C-alpha cells in the first residue's frame, strides 16, 4: 500500500478541524444554530414570564438566574464555535499555511512539513495512532488525546481514507 495525500494549515482547515475536535458528530453546524435558536426562544420566554407574571422573591430570583445562566451558557457555546477557531488560526504563528505531505506505507506514515519559516520530516508508526475521526473532507488521526494530524481527503491518491483507517485499525489491534 502506498497512498499519498496532503493538507494545508489554512484558515478553513484549522477552523473545520478545530470544530471536529471540539464538537461531537451531534453538533453539526446546523444543530448548533438550532440549539442557539432554542436558547434565544427560551430566554425570551423566561423574560416574558418575568414581565407579565407577578412573582414572589424566590420565584423572581429563580427566573432571573435561569435567564442569566441560559444566556451565559449559550454565549459560551457561540464563542467556542465561532470565535475560538479564528483565534486558533490567528495564534498559529509560523505554522500558518504550512503544507504537510503524507506518504502512507505498509507500516508507517511519512510526513513532510514545509512552510515559509518551517520545514521538517517525521515518521509515525500506525501503532501510535490512538483514534481517527473524519468528515466529508478531512481525516484526523490522533497521536494523543489532543494532538492530531490532518489529511485533506480530496488530495488522496493511490487509495482512499477508508484504506488508511483500515490500516490503522489493523495495526492497533495487533
């Protein structure tokens, strides 16, 4: 087996892979928007209750607290989904727009990284990959819980992402 592929650490790749790593499959972009819409409607409902319904001291405190908590939680969700990925890319320094070329052999992955201020080579054994994650465009393979490499599936030649994932699964089972 010899499959080649590459990826570029451009803004789109960094934002997409950040969201893939941060959110589970259940939190696709549409689902996040629907959740935010429900949060806004829930907050409006709580605010309407505060305005239209006379409430005792504790009940009023509870409604205000729930409204504030809902706004805070969904504000954090929006921040982590829309703002943090951009900050992640802007803080990459010399890693911005680095191109990684991958060569998937029978027993290892060879990676060559090249950018304006950085250049390097590395070899990764399939056994060191602890998990994989993918969407329509990218394949991520994790070396630790938080460190992963990204392959753009549209650049693969000589095989498919499924071939790579199968090779990783075979190597980690042994």
